[in-house]
C-alpha cells in the first residue's frame, strides 16, 4: 500500500463517471426502534479510502458512513451503515498524476475537490435512504474536508 504524496498547482482534467451506493443496511436496533431521535443525538463515523487504477486512469473514493444514536457520552447504538463509491476519470492522468519512487503524487486541489464531492454525494444518498424512517432528520453535518486530505489507497495501484 502506497501513500499518495500531494503536489500543488497542476491542473487536473477529470469527470465523475460513477456515483453509487455500494451497500446500505439498518442495524437490528434501528429496525426495532420506532421513536424519532433528536437531530443532536446523532453521531457519525467516517472512513474514506482512495484507490488508484493507473491503466484505467481512474481514482475512486469509497466512503463508509456509520450512523449512531448517542444515548449518553459513553453509550451509543449503531443505526445504519452506508458505503458509497465516487469514481473519477482523470483525462490528463500522465500529466497530472506523477509517480515518484513508486508513490503517486496527486494535486491537493483535486483531492480536496474529490473529497467534497464524495461527502456531499453520500450526504444525499443517506438522506434518501433514511426518508420515511424514524431517522429522517439525520443529516451528515458540514465538516472540514481537511481531515480527509491524506488518504491511503485501499489497494496497491495497478499498472
């Protein structure tokens, strides 16, 4: 597994070619619960991974979101899990994504933009999945995307 290094000031020409829910499931707790939960009693966990497919000139971002109900500061119950995929095709891959000593150098502006798109798309997916449920007021909050700027690929890059 190689960690991509950031490089700046290189324009990336890309398109979002796939955006989908890979998995969604309610927990047993959530299936039994019928009580509406206050919006400030939700907690989210995020896991964002990136995968680089050099031959296809694609970079994918997989975001796993877990939603919890906070009962107390130490007690929480999982409500659901959603895994989304956002796949970007990099038109100028050879120019914009450099490889140095086996590590990809990815422009930080692209990483920041792709992270934002991935989280925002996933926010909409989760809202749609929770519609007409006791959890329909659980909305992924606005977050500082800087927390995702250093993401290791989930698998070794392919040639």
